[in-house]
C-alpha cells in the first residue's frame, strides 16, 4: 500500500500531545506508597500509633492489670482519701497520687516499648552464614561433623556458647534468647510477662523493675491506709457502721491482701537478680553461680552489689535495632507490560526505550511500501561533528549517520519511498553535516533551540505518520 510522496507529508501539522498526563496509558511504572518496616515485621507483635507502640499479640492480661490498678486506686481516692485527709493529713492523697502516676507511667513504658528485639538476617546474610558453616564443617577430618550451630566466645575468662536461631537465622549474642510467644530473639532476655503484655529484655527491664517495685509500695500503702480508715471509723460509730459508711474499703482490702504477697515477693526476687547481675532465664536454668571461686561463676557480675545495681538501672539505654518506623527501600520500578501488543509511551519512559521502540530511529531504513525492500542500503561510514558540551547525547539505538553517505541506486518502474531527514524527526543535539544524500535531497541536521526530550519528538513523529 503506497502512502504517497513527501510533499503531502510536509504539509501535515504536528498534533499537540501532553506528555505530562497521568493516565494509565502514559504511566507504565506503577506508583507504590512507601511502607514502614513495622507493617512487614515478621514477629508476632502488635503495633499502634504508626509503629510507635509495640506490644505482644496476647494483651488480654495486660488490660486486666490496668483495670485492677485503676479501679483499686480510684476506689481508694474516692472513698478513703477524703476522710483520711480531714482526719489525719492531706499528705495521704498526695503521696498516693504520686505513687499511682509513677506506677501507671512505668507500666505503660514497659508495655509499649521495644524490649530489645534483634533483627533477623536478610536472605543474603543467611546464605553467607550458611557458607561459613559449610566451610567450617568441610575442614573437619575423618568424616566427623561437629555441631555447626554453636560458637564459643570468652567473656571475662568464662566460655560462653552462642546458639544459632533457626527462625531468625543468626547466632544469638550472649544472654539473648528467642521468645516463643513473640517469635523474636530478644537481647538480654529476662522473661515474657503477660501482666505487662510484652517481653522483658535489655531495653525495658529497668522500667519493669521500677514498675513492680513502685506497685509494691502502692499496694502496701493502700492496704495500710484502708485498714486505718476502717479502724478510725469504727472508733466513732462501731465496726459494722464503719463498713456500711465505706463499702468500697472491703473490696480494696480483699484485692490488696491477695496481691501484696505476690507483688512484694516478685520485687524481692528481681532485686536479688539485679544485685547479682543475672536474668530470670539464667537463674531458672542455673547457668551461673554467684561465687567467684566456682567454675561456673557469673562472668557478667562486677563483684559488687552497688555496681551491679547501677549497671542495670542507671546505665545508658541502648537504641532500638529494628527501626520499626523506618521506610522500606522500594525495589527498582518495573515497567508495566504493554496491553494488546501496543507499546505505551509516556513521560516516565526513558529515552533509550523510546528510541528502541520508535521505527524512525532504527538502523534499518524504513520502507513504507508493500514491495520487498531494496538490496542496497545507506552507507553508514564516517563520523559527524562532535557534540558540544551541555547537549543531550543521542541514544545507543540511533545510527551513526555519516557525513559522506553513498547514493541509493534508483530502479526504474519500482516506486519506493524512503523517509528523508526532513520528514523524520531528528534527535536533538546533532550538528549540521552538509553532506548530500542524493541529487534532489540534502541531509540536514540541526541543533534545536530548546532541548526537548527525545521521546516527545518521537511521539510527534509517530502522530505525523499516522495522520498521513
């Protein structure tokens, strides 16, 4: 099918196309909203407030703890404190209020913080670690394979084994352990406490200890002053009338009586652990002895109770290692596949893609007739003038057009039409060459005044051809 000669094509006008459109046909790259790391966190945890709050998945007992503290303290402030403030001293409700706020603050700090979760190994890190293990096993003689999942380090003269975690794909550092409930390796793991709804580890142990210690004081404080309130009222109107006048005191006494023993006992146990610089996990397993003369002495103890307490409660707080509010680095965007065999052109497509997809810029001459192509080709020989600095570089798919091109032989009786440089859009940045192509047409290259992008010229050239 013959499309005509060059003159009608020169009379055609370019159609204006907006290459900044955001339609799907002109946006081959899919837009992805950046996600934060807590949204893809592999452990069994809950996150709130855009990752600022981190808790275990089982939080029912934590809410029970919160309700017991708030309800018991609220009944004390509502029914006992008015009488005690008028009969004894206003310092009673003031001290009770300070203790209540401190208990609530340390509880929330323990429950909502990262206990010291260790990040899992990436696939590349895990593969590299497996290679190291294989190399270590291959060096063994006699066909014996030593246990590959442990390492030994020396800490203060004591040999400490580092165990391999098959879930996190890492060798756990000393004193770390994997929590089966949260499915995380926690640094300096103490235990998983359902009452606070979180693991207790290196980053929140001090707040946990201050919570149970202050809760012990608050429980004893409420229990003692509720009994004082009942005794003072019974002196005035009798014991039964005192209970009738303040029925909430009975409930407070019952709750505090059954709670104070466990809370005070737990506080004493953790005071012992802090003074000896041990964790609950190490004490239950019997890993270390508090005596220096034994073989399994504790390598983490400073040998002084005061120093151990200061190291556990007053040392610097380590930063979180999981960066749960950080953004996930997006992968390299992949262009969307073309639909119905049509290549999509848009402002986001690169210049090299546009040059490769546009027939006008291919090395082969474009033949716009139904007859078979001519055997002769345009000779692509010498080099054109070098580009000045600051001009865009033509894509690699653009042929190296020569300044001294051979003439194309003409066959009589056969009408072939070739696109000349005047008809086809030229890449920007090419300088005039001035070499003749044939007797009637001159190959003219020019440098555009404005540096339009290559894909805009290519699209307009396609529209020009389609209009013919």
